[in-house]
C-alpha cells in the first residue's frame, strides 16, 4: 500500500519545495492541491478517511503549506474537524516553513545551553518564523522580547502568541540600530527574522556585547541580518559568541522537515504543529 | 511502461477519494485534473492517444469523476468522440461514485435472489446513485418504482433513465412515512438513497411488511435511512428480512471500484459505465 | 533520490502529452503546474533549487510546455534568472512541441544530405514548428524562405527568427498553389507546417519539380499538406523525391522528446532549447 501525502496549499501554486521534500522523506505519492480554501478541505480529507481501512489509514496523511500561516491554520482546523473516532489521518502544518524553520532555529539556540529565565530577543519577529520561534522559546522558559519596526505590530503578534500558545512574550519597537541595541540589552541570545538582505544587528552592537552568547539569523541573502557573519556558520565562534547563519539553521530545518513528514506515516493520529515539530528538532539536534 | 490514469474531475478539486482508490487498484501514476470542462477534454485525451504506440495504449486510461453526473457524462461523451480506429484508451465514468455505489447496492439486493417481475422501490431515488440503481434494477427485469418528495422530480428522473438506459421505471411521490408505505406496497425490495441523516423507512413500516424481503440503504450517517438497522450489516437477518447497511454496500463498492480501475489497463478499448460496472459487481459478489 | 520533473505549462491544463512522455523517458515523478505565469516561476524554481544539495540537483529539472511559444519563452527566461552560481537545475523548453517537432523534421531533411547553400522552403511557417524549423535550417547554412498566406506575418516571423537565432530567413507570400509554386522555385527541399487537413502542395507541383529532392510534412490529418503522400512515410521515394510524412517525422520527434527529458537528469545545468534539442535529434537520426 502506497504512502500518500495530500498536500494542501492556500496559494494557487502548491509548493514544489514541500512536494520535493516529501518525496525525499520517503513518501510514495504526493497529491498537489493549490488554492485550497477551508470549504474545500472536508471533501479532500474525507477522501483520505474513507478509502482505506482504519488499520491502513497511517498510509495516508495531509500536509498543509502555503505562504499564509493564518490560512494554513484555518485549513488545519477544518481538517481536524472532519475526523471522528479512529477514522482520521495524520496532519502536519508548515505554512511558509514556519514550524520547521522556527523549530530548527530554536533548537540550535537551545543546543548552546538552557534558556530558562534568560532574556532572548526575536528581532523583526512578526513574520511566520518569528512568531513560532518566540512561542517556542517562551515555552522553553526564556523571557522573550519580540521586536518590530512598528510597536503595534509587535503587540498584535504577542497577543496572537498568547492566544495560540498560552505563553507571554514582550513586545518591543526597534526602528534602527539604537533601538535594536535597547532590545538586546541584557539578552543572552538573539534570533534575527528580518527581511532578506536587511542588516538588523551591526557588528558594533554584538561584537563586545556584555551578555549576548548566541546569535542566529534566518536571512540567507546578503547583506545578512547579523553583520560580520556568514550564512553557512553552524555554531561558529566569533568575538566569543556562537553564531548560526541561515544555512546553518537551514540544514537542520531540512532534516526536521523530512523527519516530520516521515513520522506522519508511522501512525494515523499525529498532528504535527509547532510544539511537536520542535520536539523532533530537539531530538535530531541532540543526535 | 507505467500504468497512467488520467483523472478528469468536473469539480475544481479533483477527488482525492478516486485518486487514492486508483493507486490502491495498482495504477502507477494518476494525473489529477480539476475543474475540467468538455472543451478541455479533447486535448487531454489526445495526450493519452498520441504518446504511446497502439500496442501500448492499454497502459494509459481515463477516469471521469466529480460531483455532477450530467457533467461527467458530458466529459465521457467528448472523450469517446476524440478516438478514431484503434487509437483509443479505456474510459471509466463514476461521477460521485454513482456507478460503483449503485452497482454494489443492486448486486447486494440481487444476491438474495432473482428480481425479475418483482416490485422494487428505490426510495428518494433522484440522486446519482438512485438513478443508476433504478436503471440497473429495471435492466434485471424488476418492476421499479422511483420515489421522491416531489413527484415532478421523480417523473424527470424516470424520463432520463428511459433515455439513457431504454428501460421503464415508475415515478412516485412520498412526502412522509405514509407515502413511503404506499410506495412499498407489494414491494419485494427497497433501496434507500436519501440524504445523509434522514430516516426514510420507519421500523414500524418494514418490520412486519408482508412482501418485503430485502432492504438496502446507502446512508451511513445516523439516523440511518432504514430505522432499526445498522450501517455495517451485510445481509443481516432481522424480522425475517435481509438488510444491507451503507457500510455493507460500501465494502463491495470499494472492491468494485478498484477492480474496474484495474481492468482499464487490460485493454485499450473499454468503456466502463453503469452496465459494465454492474457486471463487475455481480461477478465479485458471486465470488 | 527520485528524478523529479517540474512541468510548467502556460495553459490552464498542463499537457498530458508532455507528462506521459516524461514518464516514458524514465522520470520518477512529474509535478503538473497549469496556467503558470512568469511571476509564479521563481517560487516554483526556488523549490527545486533549495531542497537538495548542489551535488543532487541533477535529480530535479524543469520542463516548460504549453500552446504558446512566446509565453513558454517568458517562463524559460524567468526560470534562468532565478539561478545563481552552481545552484541551478536543468531546463527544457518545448512549448507546443515546437522544438522537438522542428528538430525532428529538420533532422529528417538533413539526413538526406547537406543543405548548405541550398534553398529550402518552410511553407505556412509562421507557427511554432515552422519558426523553429526555419531557424534550424538557416543555422545549417540553408537559404530559407518562410511563406505565409499573409506577407506581413511572414515578415514578422523572419524578424523574430533574426532576433532569437541571429540568422536570416526570407519572407514570402503564398495564397494559393501558384504562390506555392513560386516559393518552391529553385528549392531543394520543402517543409510543410500548415494547418491540419489543408493541402499546401498539390502533387502537380512537386511530382516533376526540377530541383526539389526532399519533402516533409507535419500535418497528420487528411488531406495532408503534400498531396499524393502518406503520413507514415519516413523517407519513402516517389517521383524520385524523398518524402517524410507527419508520422514519419513524429516517430523521431517522440524519441528526441524522451531523450532530451532523460538528459536533463545527467547534469544540473542544461538548457535544452531549439539548438540543443536539434543536436540531440541529429545524433539520434544518425544512429
């Protein structure tokens, strides 16, 4: 019986990235559905639920992607609502790579030591990866500050994290290097989630920072988010700090993505969202 | 050479149900085409006709699904019209499961004995499954009555059966339990094709019915179409009558669906519509 | 690691012809993307570039089809522009079969002898195949005349060939048999690229033509483009001339199409457009 992954994407073009990664994870067949709205999910999920016996349902699974995390979450909710009793299939949400990238970045930061009670800044953190990473760091016990160029956006982001994950994250505004320096005051670690090609943390700020020990960046397009670093660094030490560049994080992200897709087919009742995906990331990081 | 099934669906989202079932039937690759209109069929079918030599064309086939039977029939007609001489591929129509479900239900009823000359009621029969089942029962020689809550709909349904299958089916109206009792008067069997979660035949009507011997239901969502039964029954005897619930019919439907898809690849000139699919259902039922 | 071909089609329905041919060429998985616009290409191509290591990128490739050659060329240009350094995948353009059919037709004509300095007419040549074939013949050193029923179209076509391929092709008008006779005056070969079911060259014109030695036709629907011939001819001699019918050309076209798709997976930096596809066609023709 073939392992079939039904890929639901809220964008018109279903992600080729997700589909190729699914095949590299060992899936036999991927169904690419693009432009999927919540009202179309139930019919598609029923097709997975009613074609195979309950004992065989672990061979069918649903992956939810697309560039919009809220739309992905809406698809996930509808999919969950279609199930009843043991008649269900495993689900994974990774809209825009939000979960696998955030999980990999946080696992990398966490690999350098416990963050409990320590201040961690998520810089330019209102996007998909920043939101998820801030939540995961807060769940690890860190005192998380999430900054944005516009304070209102940061406030909204922190509220959405509170609602979805039940953890507190502090909003902050940083419109320039000085603002970033203020956000980093007393921080143990920083994760930069800014736009591609935009420097967020000048080397002058971090090079002799008194408390910063770990810096991570998910921007792979020069200039990088953290000045004076390289995207391929995976824990490289500079100025006495551990640095993770976007490709250093990305290598773990790909492993996590593939491992999570593979696990969907071990049982028929998994729901892989941020928390479960982070658990996989930590497990792989520690190997 | 890989067995390729081209799945044409008149709905925007091509059915995952049909695609998974195709893979479980042994197809190597399924092409999912959604939102297909008749004017798009010829080009797609040409792609199947002109890529492989005539001797290899049995490795390509076309499956037509979607929620609308008339639209599926229009796609089927266009596909047939694209062929010439031996340059053709096998075709199967099962829009909304109309043919495989109807064939399985009728084969189950027929498994309890000949229906020639006997009255059989198809209750709430104006939908895809009811229309096909009524036609198949009439072709078996039964005196079929097709009921609806609205007489005009039943009349239209019977006319469409006459046009497509060349057999007579009697229209009837049944707006309540009394109406249903009248429709069942003198009937040997009844097939309930009503909406999910709607009871059509109260137990008081069928439990000591003088002529009814076989009852079948394609509604799997409680309350079932036939009160006092269970969806998993596959010929279970109660009150001296044989009962087939939706899952009892459904198990055969899945076998028929898979067997029909598999047969598409034995030759390049099959057209599997109601009659041929019913022949497969009877063959499987008798095994 | 599976060989994945991403098929981009500018038509809403991605070509089943191209997808089946890809599987017959040994591709493991084809992703069918229909209705693709240039603004959607980059994201899809990034998905191919960033999922596998550089050493494995030869296992991912992009095929561009669709009925419109200009739109296909726009997709190709965008795909090329997405690459950087060694992070790229192989590409093939064959919108409407323009390259594989033209390459096969020209290779067949060329198989009968050198065309350098000889006049070759491409009749009704303003369509996808005619444009490509005229360019390839001119690149072989032939003096090419491209005719159309409307002179302005031919002039535009020749200008587009000059721009894309850097070679000169002479425009000509042929509205009837007399016009065609004038176009063929002094010609060594003619390739008919007219509409299906339209005769372009009456037998009276070619049967005792003093200079014509090779005739080829890509119209497979009777009446054929060259009167008194058969579509299956693959170099058949009649009236002392070598004739290639549409199926004679088509058999080579299919081999070329499959061979080109297969070669995409030998390396990660191929770009198979007209010139490279023609090189493959000549190689196969000479085997």
